[in-house]
């Protein structure tokens, strides 16, 4: 095992505080009455499993927990839940937190509408509905009607509708169904006019949308080959097929498969004019390819337009044989280029919108205009350009926040977008493209005094001097005496940006008297590809250093202290929390690593999808990358006898994106190593996946557990 990382000089005061006040073992009088300590954990069998990585022998004593279907694993899960559930239910504040979360969640909310054939389609939730309901209006003057209600799919509402695609004429809709949070989807087709499902059913599908042909008679989609049981084989590559409405899936012809590279996957998109099938080819998250095939010529060959794998390219639309792309080729903060497919050599590319000081996060070609969504210090800025790149103004926003939407086709006259911030629930706006006029379409009304909170953006220095932004949200006028319970959240990976968004769980935390801190770590996309790459592979430790520096800054600025500071993150953010917990257990009063990637030497063995993460993480097969992975891998860096703060690990046994055995193995290692009475709990949901599609009741229960655990661990009163 590698030792704990040296404590930075700037953390000296934090260490003294930890030693004096017991950050890792808070005095009992600081905590609410409730669960009894110490806990007796279920026995976890240890096996003699050792692997050789480039001459380094690495033990993996809990490898057997990777067998998710084994009865012994199921018994272990039940035994761990039998410890965690009573502990959490014994926390006095849990019932009050649960009740308040239900109240806060109970507000009407909408997703950004899409239009087709004169109809408007949008998702709506009346408050406590477990799944959002899809509505359709048969025109701007007509009232909405329910088209698809996923709450009727299963008794416990854990079967959800994940994505949908409407035919060009608005007459039919293809929609996908997920059971228990699985990434595997079943696609069905519904007649919009009658509201009845057709006979079409497609499976062996995940991580794909569908794209309708312009005549509305069918759609293109990507699917996996089937295994010996007839199920989708996620260890193989997908191929593009075409489904004609009214025919069985077994008759769907193959459109395109990649046969010259074992890990690249193609996905199809029909252009607005119906002339081309754009083939997006992906392998990881840092580069991709773009191919195309003419749909106007039967039997036309596939043209590999962009096949150098030197950058990311996102297709925006086409006009008269000219394809528009957003790309970070030639500009790490991204720009818009145009490629004439008759003269596609890079020397002939035309720059339409040059790289700006801000990061171009997304763009769309709608109504003959380019709508560009930028990030300026992690806040949205919307600029409008003509198709020739001429500036056509900005969309005025209500304040600093996050914007999404602006989807549509090149001949649309209207599009929709959303705006939200940490304390502003989602507002939906209708945008007239020609005039640039925005009008409010829908607005949420919540049962909370949101005006009592304030948001600040601060900047702090990481260990190597890099300037890192961080959002702080808290009650107005809080005292900075070092005693505020504070929740530090981060992600730091896969080019994903942490921007101001409204989340009910955050409001509940703020009402409890907590401070919310969200750090914009390297590895994300806030400042373009260079920012992203600075937190990947052998540079991944930068992400953890950024997070540690955020914690130290909050302590130095007297917002909080180690015994009152908790950390929280999900998925790649769960990796972040666990790695930092291992490296600096003295710095935190509690930790919530959720659905995390925690065994960095074997993460890619779980599925072909997981191997795609190697563009960010690297692979243990590569010696240099192994050294970096082994240095921070949470499962491999637990220190025997260290005093870790109270920790609640959460996962789900149906998670087929990040395998739950990551959390199982880490929890077993942490429980064995714990050198003090602070609890190490793992709560395992048995009817959920990675998070998408989780019903409202389950989300409320989940955060009631986590916030109650923090209230107990941090000694929160009131």
C-alpha cells in the first residue's frame, strides 16, 4: 500500500485543528443522540489473490465480490444493509429531513420542449410523480394531453422512459424504456394521434438515440450483437441498423459496422434535409471520427470525412453540401468550422466562428442561425451568429446561471431554452429566431424562501498555483467563525462542467444551515480541452489536489473547520471523494462517495463501455499509467489503522455503468482498516442503477439518508 500523501504547508492549521478537536473522531457531545458506536461489521472473506503489474505484486483480497450473481455476494449485500439501514433510521433528524425533502420536491417542473410537425412535445412532473410524463400539444394554441406516462410502467415506478425521438411530421414517436435503472433499453413506437403503441419492439440497445428517416417510415439506430442467450452483448461493438415501422427487429438491415478497429462504435444521424446519414464514431471522450453516406443514392459508399482522431468534432447541420462542425481542432476552447464535402481537405476548411476567450460548450444550427453557448467562468453566455459567422447579438439572461436547449432544425422559426441557477428553479423560454425575442413559456414555483440565500463565486490557488473557481451558496449574512457545516462537492472529469443548477437536495441542505461549495476542478470542461487534459491519466492527481486545496481554502477563510466539513461526489466524483478521503482523512468530518469508480486497476474489466473511460483514466496495462493509477486508486490506498471520518458509501446492485463491486470492495477494505470508532457504512439499493430514471420516492429516501448522516456526523443542530 502506498503511504498517505505529505501534508501541504497550507494545511498545517487544519492538522492542528484536527488533532485538537478530533476531526476523525468527533467527541460524542458534538453529535446528536442516536446510533450506538462502535459498530460490528459483517465479516468479509479475504482471498489470496495477487496480480503482477509490470513487476509490482498487487493484492486483491476481495476479488470474489466482483461476482455479482453469486449467493455469497448477495448475502454480503444483505448483511451490509442490515447494518446501515438501522443506523440511518436511528438518526433523530432523519424523519424531519425526509418530510422536508418531500415538501421541497413537490413543485411543478418542465423540460425543454421539442417541436415537430406543428406539435410541441415536453416532459412535465406535477411534483411528486416518480417519473416525468410526456405531454404533447397539437399546436401552440391547443392544450396539452398526456402522450406517455411512465408511472404506469411498473408498480414501484422503477421502470422509466429514458429518451424519445419524434418523426419529422410529428406523427410517430420512438421512446426507450429502462428497468430498474439499467443502461439497457427497450425501444417502442407510439402513434401520436391515437396514443397507442404500434407492434414495434427493439432491444439489445444502450447508449444510442434513434434518428428518423425524412419520410417517417423508419429510423436508424445502433445495437449490440446478441450473446448465446439472445441478449445484447455489451462486450462487443455496436453497428448501425435501420428499422422500418411495422417489421420485426430481426429483419432490420445492417447499415454500417466498423470492421477495422475493435473498440470504435458508430452512431447514425439523418441530416435535416434527409440527404445524408452522418455517422459519429466514438472511442473514449477526447477524439472521434465523422463519416457520412448519401441517402439519395442507393448503395452509396461510406465516406470517412474526419478520420484522423486528432480532436472532437460535433455535427451541427448542413447547407448545400457544406457541413458545419463545432470542434476543438485548432482551438482548445472550441470553434465552428464549415467543410465543403466536395473539397474536404483541411486546407479548404472555413472558420465560421473563431475560438473565443470563453469556452464554447455547445452550438446549434437553427432557423438559419448559429446559436453558440459559451462558458465564462462556469456561467452561461449565449451568442447568436449568422450562418456566415457574422455576429447577431446575445441572448439576455436573468443572471449568472446555466442555459440549455436551443435545439431544432435549420428551417425552424422558434426554439426553446431553459435557464436556472443554484437558487432559481428551471425557467423555460420560447425564442423567436428572426427577432431574437424571448418570452417565458413555463416557470417553477417552489415552497422555499430562495431569496434568503446568496451565491458567490470565489477563486483559490491549487497546490501548483493554478487558479480554480468555486461557487459558494449559503444563507445571507452567515458568520465566518469556522463553525459552519459545509458540504464540498466536485466531479473533475470527462470534460464535464459544474455550472449553477437548481437541485432540491441542495436547497434542503441550505435550509439545514449548511454551506454548499462546488469546485470547478481540472478534468472538467470549464476552460476547454487544456483544462480537461490537465486532470486526466498521469495528471489525475491534479484533480485531487484541486479538491484538497478547496477544502483548505474553506478552512483558512473560516467558513468551516475539518470537523464540520463533508465531501460528496458521484461516479467519477465518487472516485474523487474516496481518493481524497484516503489521502487526507484529517481534513474532513464526513464523506459521501456515491456509485464511485474505486478499483482503478480493474475498472475497465467490467464492460466494453467502462474501457472507453481509459481516455480519461489510462489503463493498468500501460506501465506509466499503472504507476499513476496505483498511486491514487481508492481500493489500493486504504491505510490500515488510520482514523477515517464517518463515511457513507452508496451504490446500487443494478448499476451496469459503474459496477457496484467497486463500492463493495472499497467498503470491505475501509471497514477492515478503520482505526477508530467512526462508522464506515455502505447502503446498497437493490432496485436501482447508476442514477438515471430513479423514481422520485427513491431519490428522496436516498438524500434523506445522506443528509441525516451528515447532520449526525457534523453535529448539526436545529
